[in-house]
C-alpha cells in the first residue's frame, strides 16, 4: 500500500512525528508527554474507524511505545502508556527482540484462508465449479440461483475459483500471512495473528500489508535524536533507495541539506558501500565458483541471506561472505572519522535485524527507515521541497552501486565488476523477488539447476525500493532510481575512488 495515503499511513506518520517532537522537547518529562499524544492523534469522543475511541487510543499508545523502541504489551495491560518509558533513553533499548510485533487488540482476527462465492455467481448451466471440486464441497443451490460451498468439506484448493468463467468465486487469505514468504504467521487461540519468530526474517511485508495496521516494528528515532542532542558526531548513511522517497523534486542535495539541518555531522550515500560490496562479491565469485562452490548467492539483502541460511543450512556457505553496503559504508565512515556514530537511513526493517548482530553493532549504531525519517523532518518543520539544494558530499558512487536498490541491480553490478576483471568470463545469473520465490530459487539451486550461477534474492517484490519503510509507489521509485543511476560519473563499481579502501575495510578486525 506504499504510495496510497490511507488512514494507517496517516497514523503512522503522526506517531513518528510526535515521538520525534517529544525527543526534542527535553524540558518536559517524557512520561507526561507520551500520555497526551494519543488524545492529539485521536481527538474527540467518537471513534473514526473502530467502534471505540478508547480502543483507537490504546492502539496508538502501543504504536508510540514501539516507535520508542519499547516492548509491545498485551490487551489486558492496565498500566499507563508511559510504563517503563524511561528505558527509551538507553541506546540499547532498540535491540530488545522481537523487532516485528502484532498489536493483538488491533488485529481483526481475519480467517487464515477461505473460499467464497460472491454475488457475481450467475448460477450457470455449466457449473464447472461443481465438476472440478475434488471433495464435492460445491453444489448449485437453485433456490437462490447461486453456487454454495460447504466449509466442512472444502480444502481451500481454489480449483472452483480457477474454473469459474465469471470469476465469481474468490480465495480469500489473511493479508499479512499471504505477504509472508516464510509462512511465519498463523492464528493464536483467539484467532489473532501470531508470528513464529523462529521463521521470521523481519522483512516487514506483513507490516505493510495488514489493512488494520495491527503490525508494527520498533524504531530508534527517539534515541537518534537524543544522541545528536548529546553532542556526538552523528553521520547519516543513506541507502540508494532514497531517490524520490521524500518527493519527486527532492534531489540528493536537498536531502543532504535537510539532514544536516537536523544536526547530523555529515551525509554519506550507501551507494559507495554498494560499490565496495559488488567488487568484493565479484572477487569472491571468481575465487570460489565453480571450483569450491556450486553457485554463489549475493548477501546485501538481509532477509534473503537469513532465509537462505535458515532454510537451506547445508548451503549456507554458498551465500557470499561479503559485507553488506550498510556495514561497509559504516566502516568507511568510522575509518575516516574516528569517534563517529553512524545512522543507516533506508527502506528496510530487516536492516534493523542486521544491526542487532553483535558483529555489526560496533559499525552501525542506529537504523531508521525513510518513513521514520519523514516523521523527524515533520517534527522540525523542514520542507524538503523548498529547502536550498546542498550539492557535494561523498557521492563518488557508480551507476552499478546506485542500482542496488532495484531488483536485478545487485547481480548486474557484480557481473559488471567480474567482466572488468575477466572480460571473457561468462557469468549466468538468476534472481527472485519476494521470499516465497526466493525460497523456490534456492530449492532449485540445491537441486542442481543453477551450476556456476550468481543468484540474487530480494525479500521485497521490486527490490529495496519496496521495503517496509518506504513511502512512494514501487514502480515510480524504480524509475527514479534508474534515472539517478544513469547520471553517475562511473558505470562500473571498480572505477570509483573508494575501491582502494576495500582491503582495509574488509580486513579490519571486528570488535
């Protein structure tokens, strides 16, 4: 639902804005401020979309807590919203799992899956729906002139829906579960959505596909603001998917100016790290495939990499060991600016998962999404359309690195780098979008269908531009990223200034 300004998007934006505003207002106690916010977001005495205004405020209260990195609470909790809010001033609050949370009393308890006959049924003479049903669950009810489905017999195979000439039978699935490529969402005892965290890879697709806004992830925006206020030198590392996210007229220079106005010490484009990642993966591929590895999978998409290692443990070694663009950019910043703190600003919930890893915590201090960043801009009254353009900064990135944000872009960048080293080398590639298709891709690779291939997986259909923390329509964002990539000074990742830093960044010992 990116690009559609629904009531859910409106509330999420208000929550992020109010939490940011609260972080800036240091002269007022946080526990008093947070109790007032639900009444500002949901004013009046009449509910807008639910049957109870107090329920709406309670849901907003849980969203506020999650936006401050605090734990989500159960429906029976009697404590105020501000319960334990002092913990938000601790930078490590964000790392308390789980990252993705179901707000139970916001969940509509949608049926997991069912097959329904709609009013479009014409009660036709052919009734192929009856003929194809393997369990005799469909019959034609002549009294109403429509087909009926016996839910006790139906196995939800969907054959009747496929056979209907009028498309009058639908297969209805719980949206969050249908969007989860890991099959990690099921029903609890009350029929509410429940996440199996043993399967979840924090892609956030359930979050953006829940029509009731019942799923949310934790945020660090409160902690980022407080860190800047402390006087620390905080640098923003902005993912390649940023293009167009804050408006079609918002150039990289305008975004840089806006970020600097917030008090950041500097701004780096993570496309620089993407170039380094492409070069490292190119070298790894040439060294290992096919002599040591049957195939190699790219590593930059955290959810894809975690899925591959979880679901196909025998092939975990086939996932590239290259550091991700986020981590490489953070290392570059800290190598050249001692004492710096790094905030990764991107499209992805899973980058928060990656930053939880002990090997990455010392590199990436905070992670924010574009949606959360928009809340900070709103809290400070910064209009990105009218702000003065601020060119310059660390932008010596290639078209290949900038193209990482679009599905297929990672594999292309790696192949281009390989051809720059060995022009005669043939590199077959395959890529998948969405974790369900990514799992199929890995299953086929396991079965030997992709010998000597470079495999690219993207958890979000469309690539990083479709991440759970994005704002704009996916196709529009893809086009803008490609346009921005075409304006890069270098076509190939190996031609950029920062490639010479790679050996120092990769060999640097982890804390």
